[in-house]
C-alpha cells in the first residue's frame, strides 16, 4: 500500500485546472440557511445600500459629466461664434474699407481722365481758398454735366445766358462748416472770389451759396461762354 | 425597481460570503460543569472564556448576536475526502443527504487526487443544537468541529508534524482526535469519545485510530500526542499519557506532551477566527 507523508505535500503542491480556488474561505463552515438568514440579510442589506449609493454616485457623476459637457460645448460654441463674428466683422470692415478705397480710386481715375481746361486740383484750390474765414469741408463733389437742375433759372437770371449757349465744364457741390460766425457778406465775398479766380484761368463761374448759422452749402457751376 | 425586488435579485445573483461576517461570540456546545446545572457551556466574546448556564447565557446574547459554535465531532461530521474524477459536491450530497448543512473546503492536491475537508451537520444534530441554544431563532455564522478548534489551539503553542493525536480531557469525557496538516489546513482523520471505563477503552480506541490513519488514509502512523487536560478532567493527564504511550508502544517513538488548559476549543476557535 502506498504511504503518503502529509507534511511533505507543501513542496509538491500545485494547483490543477478546475480545482476550486478559495480566496476568502478559511475552512468548511456548514451552516443551515435558517441559521444564517438574519446575518445574510443584514450584510445583503448593507451591500444593497452600498450598491444603490454607488449607482447613485455613478449616475450623479454621469449627469454632472453630461451637464458639464453641455455647458462646455455651449460655452465653446458661443465663444466660437463670437470669434467667428469678430473675424467676419473684421473681414467686412476690411472689405468695406477696400471697397471705399476702390471707389475712391475709381473716382480719382475718373477725375484724372477728365480733360479740362482748368485742371481739377486747380479748381478745388480755388474753391477752398476763396473763403476769407476758412471752412471745414463735409463733402465735396465734381460732376461733368450740363444738367444744372433747379439752378437753371437763377443761372439765366444772374448770368444773362442760357445754359444751352454756354459750355458747362462741371458742377461743384460743397458742404461744410465755417470756422466762425458769418452772414450774407461771406456769401457775396465767396461768390466774388470764386468768379474772380476762375476768370484768371479763362473760365467763368456761377456760384449759388446758402448759409444757415455756420453751415453752408454751395454749388459752383464752371462754364465757358 | 422596488427594494424587495432588488433584494431578491441581489440574493439570486450575489452569494453572500459568510467569512466576511465575524461571530460576536463562540460557544462550545459540549456541556461543562457549572454548579448544579446540567446545561452549562463555555463561551467567549473574544477575550476571557466564561462558563454560564443556558439561562444565564440567554441574558448575555440577543437575537442579533452572531454566534460561532464549536460542536462535538459527533454533532458535526468532519471528513477528509480524496477525490479524483468526481465532483466533491455530488459526493458530499450523496454522503449526507439534502437536508443536511454541508460545506466543502479544498485543502490541496495529493498526487492525482484532490483533498477536501467536508463538514456537515445533519437534521437530527440540528434539532439537538437548537434545543441547546438559548435563543429560539439563533443567528449562526460559524460552525466548527471541536477537533479543528482544539487543533488550532495546539498549533498556536506547539509545532505539529505528520499525523498527531489529541486527547482532550474534559470533566465528563475524553475526546480523541487524530489529525493531520494538509497544505496548512487541519484535517480530522478520525475522532472518538470515551466516557466511562476510560483506561481500558482508551487504549483500544487509540490503537484503532492509529490503524485507521495508516490503513484508511494512507498517512504516517501517529508520531505526536497532545494531552489537553485540566484539574477537573475525568481522568488525570498522567494516566492518559501512560495509556497513550502504552497503546502506541512498540512502533516508532511517539512524543507525548501534556497541556494544561480547560477551554482549548473556545480559545482555538478565536485564534482561528483572528488568524
């Protein structure tokens, strides 16, 4: 009969596949279900509470993560939109600026292409230097047209000439602000100075100016007779 | 989901590990002399071991007190199984029946076989145990055979090797346990009790237990004997030692040691619990 020394088994111990792995179990513990019921219920209750609390915490964390995601997404979206709006606004302003520059360049080009007896810059110099008190220009425009609109009658009355019988070089329209208080004498002076200056260059002019406080408007028709 | 349903679901899916619950008290359900009372037991809440009558014990524990029981080896069967191809649970079921509480502990591999400790309490023993307990609906979380508890106590004091015999001398009887250590686990090979005519019967039983260990379990013969006795023992420790030596005489040299301790089982159970 084979004899086995029990104490020697420690060295030869090996775990086989399928052998029951007992981690927490310390020994065989035969307890009837009814005996352990109260203790099991107690520990099960504790486990359930910890399970429920754990699930609640996990759910809370998930909800927090979802809300945080929504909040952060919204925040970043808003920030992105604002950033894009700023960029678009900047682009628009730049484009507008370029558009203005282009329009001005077109205007300048148009002015440069005008073949006038008195160059345009000379005409502008005459206009700006004709006020004794000086003024700030709000707007100034020049147009090569023979249509003088509502000024036709006053032109005829004051110059004694029909618009058809003269060659209208162009029409200047000025708006501005005088540097000091003035009255109709400024208007008369301005008209005389402009007409005198233009006559020096061999052209004539008709000036229609109005004054309201320090604001003035003037239309200067440059023509050749 | 409602909590009761959750609880049922939890019970179905989760197995509660009894080893995660520590007993509040260990009671040795073998009668101990206490005045004129017949039913008195030794017990301990983990520190000092006390003896009280069943009625006094009832006042010290509540329904919710988690009990650890140390039972005589004729109340809880502790067997050592070597299994090769079969399922140990099936073997245990067929050995003890469906109405018994059975638990299996894997001790280790022995060659091609797997070694298990199978402890069981049958329904008849259950009725006796419940009648001994001072509670109508006790909460029991641990059931240990006395042989295991006493072995744990001895192992905390002495080094054990191979197969050893324990003679636990108590006021009314002498318990005999032949045990061995398999992979650090105490296994009970056989147990017996001597109540009267101790000197003659004792030798016969020891011879038989030694024979059983060698023939049936194929282990070494008994090399160590521990006599655990007290002043109130049914037979003096020296006489028990002599009887043991005489029974095991003529084979190999057997060492016999005597330990003086009245409550080795309860102390051993707590030592095991705290280990």
